[in-house]
């Protein structure tokens, strides 16, 4: 009963195929001839030919050939490649591999010229399928794997499931079952083209093949049955005959020859109705083998004759020669492409080499030019350096002269102070000497008179006066010795010195020096000395110069302010010393006009002065700063404009003899 139903269904399919072959293609062709520039109609023709190709490849071929001719007349390259691929598929189904490969190679070349990557991937996949059927499996992989790589890079949904399935078939035929199963499963999971149902049948068949190779016949049969159902629903006679033939193989391997013959005969009948020479050949070979198992010579001879006829038709000398020539042409074409690519790479390398050489030459030129400019700049710098050195020498000479002038000015002020200091004891000596002279003359007169009592009184006065003369003489001697000691050249060696005595002595010398210049000048001097300091290791002559500079500046400042404010202003200069835990301070303070804040950062710079031109050299504070720094100390200033200035000298407390002991 099932067999009768199948025969009825099969006859219906054949009638449908004949109708599609003779009626619908002619209608579309006649319509297209009337409006040959209607691209939409050509696309519909291609779509329809793809739908009938799996049960009527001959009718599809007629339609595709007409579409190809019209697409070429319209110079529509994309439609031309689609038509070439479709014609190639028709030739493939009909067993004409040479013409199929020729058209696909032509389509591949046009796709590459247009840079149509999707079209290139599809054509590569179709060529791989043909090489699979020609049992050239490694050659097939050389087309299928690049096709999959292109599909993976294209945006949108992956449309290379048929390529993955054929990669699986190639690995299956090469007995690489694991790789075959991987790619076949990938093709099944990635399938997303419901408009191409024959691909689903194709994939299901290949999954069944993998399970059959692993010996899992029940699983294989389930996938083959699914492929049969899908093929019948989509009227896919090609994949249907493949599925039926695979089912027959499974039953044959199990020794169920009657079931095998049953499905093989169905596959044979459908293959003849298409007609598909390749599937007729495969089915007839299987039937001959099955009938040999059950010892039916007549049937064996029938199917062997059919197989021989199909082999001659598919692989006869003419077709084999044509296929060989085509493959040779393709190899030559591929070799030509490779040679052109190599020549292009060589030209590119040559151009890059020339470019690199040009760049290097340009860089060398720029370096040479830069080097010459650098030499000119160096020569100019050397010239400027010599000029700067000459200018510096002149500045040093001027500086030396100014330093000498500063020293001479300081010496003059010191000399004036010394003279004023010595003048007082000398006046006492002179005055008491004259008084003693007068007393001695008077005493002689009293002696002559015999007035001894008066004589003794005069003698006592003379003795008192002599003591005073001796006292003031010693004072003058001490002043001279001290000034000689402080005025001698500095040895640069530190020695213990009483900083309080030094500060007090130079304060008086500075004051008297200014008084010697200006008799009207007067100022209050205040001292506050820390007696716990003791002696410290310093260079006394240098520190004396520093103190003298600070005192002179303070007295000058208060004198200038006195001239500006004659009433209600009392000039005051004070000096103090103080010892803390880690340092010793000397503070010189005045209530003069102070230092403007805009120049406070410049006062220790050489040649900078706030005094009028000709009054100061601008070296006093600079020299003082250098001297204090050289002796391990530091000097700083606190000032408030209009109210006065305060200079603070700091020494490390470790310099104290008391601290050292």
C-alpha cells in the first residue's frame, strides 16, 4: 500500500516537473523578450529557476541561459554573475562538470573585479562543491575555507551554512570524522536561510553521513528521514534522491537487502525523472551490488549496463578531456594571477625602496643642512661667547675697582671713627699735661716760699693728674692696637672672638665716623647683648666689615629720615645678640624709612643700591651676604616701608666656644 502511494506521489511530481519545464519558463522568457531591460523580471526568472532546479534542472538551465544572455546585453554585471552561478548549478545537476566549472570560474573573476565579496564567497563555495563531487577534496577545501572566511567577515546574518556543510563533506571523505562532525554541526546551527529549504535537506543529509560513519545508524536514519520530509515539502528531488540512496546504504550495511533495494529503486526512479546522471549512476551501482547479494543476475546486468552508460556520459573521454583542459586553464589562470600578484608585490617593494631611498636622501639633506646651520650657530655662539667674556672681564675689572672704592670708603669711615675715638683720650692727656705744668710751676713757687703744706697738696694734684693721663694714654693705646688688629688683612682662618665686644666696638666706630663727616648728626644707640654667648669661632675682620656695613646703612637711613622730619623724630639704631638652642643671632635695627617691597629681593645683588648716585656703590650688602654665607651663616632682612629695617645675622650655635666645651 505504501509503495502504491509513493508511485502515485512520484508520478504527480514528474507531471509537475514537466509542466514547470515547458509552461512557466516559456512564459517568463516570452515576457522578458518583450521588455528585455526589465531587471526585476530577470531577477524573478533567476529566483524561479533556483526553485525548479532541484526537480527540473534542464528547464532551469533554459531559463538561466536566457537570463544570462539578457544580463550581458544590459551590461548588468551583478545579474550576470548570478546567472552564471545558476547556470553552473544546472550543469552540475545534469552532470556537465566542465561547463559548470567554466561558468563558475568566469563568475568568480567578475565578482573579484567588482569587489563583490558576498558574490565571491558564494561562487567559491559552488566551486568547492563541484570539486567535492569530482573527489578532489583537498582542492575543494582550497575554495571552501576562503569562502567561509569571507562569509564570517560580512555584516548581518551568516549565510555560509552550505559552505560549512561541504567543508564537513570534504573532511568526511578524507576520513577526518571529528573535523567533519564539527563543520557539519556548525552548518546546522548557523542555518538561517528559510528561502533556500534545499540547503536544510543538504545539511541534514551530511549530518546523517557523519553519524553513519561513526556507526550510529539509528541517528543517521533520523536525520535522513528529516531530510526526506524537508525535500518533499520543498519539491527538492535532488536532495530527496540523495536521502533515499543514503537510507538504502544504511539498510545494505545492516544486511537488510530488501529494504535497501526498496529505497535504492526510489532513488533511481527520481534520479531518472530529473534527470540527474550522477545520482542515476550512484543508485544503479548500489542496486547492482544489492541484487548481487540476493543473486539476481538479470537485475545485476541491467543496473551494471545503466551504470556503465552513466559513467561514459559523465566521465567519457571527451568530457574527461574537456574537464582536464578546463582545470589546466584554471591552473594557468591561477598561476597567472599569482605571477601578477608577485609582480605587483615586487613593483610595490621597488616603489617602497625608491620611496625609502628618497626619504633617506631627504633626511640626509636635512641633517646636512641642520649640521651646517649648527656650525654657523656654533661659530656665532663662539663669537658671542668671546664678546661676553670680554664684557665679563670688563665687568670684573669695574667690580674690582668698585670693591676697592668700597673698601677705601669703609677705610675712610673707619679712619674717621678711629680718629674721633683717639681724640678724646688725647684731649684728656693734653689738658692734664698743661694743668700739671701749671701746678708744677706753682709748686716751685710754694717751695721757695717754704710753704710745705701747700706744696704737698699741689703734689697730690699732680699725682692724680698723672694717673688720669696714664689712664687715657692706655685707652688710646688700646684703641690703636684694636684698630690695627681689625684693619689688618684677613687670614681667612676662624678664631675665637667675643662677638658682643666686636659688635659694640664697630657700632661706636661707625657712629663716630658719621659724626666726623656731619657734626650736626646725632642718634641714640641701644645695645642688648646676651652675655651667655661667650666666644665663637669666626673671622673677626670679615665679620667686622659686615657689621660696619650694616651700621653705616642704619645710621644713613635714620639721618636721611631726620633731614625729612626735623621735628618729633628721634633717630635710633639698636644692636642685640641672642643665643638659642641651635643658633646665635646678631640683630641690627633702625627706625629709618625702610626698604621698598618692590626692591626687597634685589638688595643683596651686586651693584644694587637705594642710595643716590655717587653716595653708594651697591657692593656693601652683596659683600656682607657673601662673607656671612662663606662662614656658614645666613643674613636676612625684615622691613616695613616708612617705619624702619631690621637685619638679622645667624650663625650655627656649634661655632660657640661655650657650646664646644
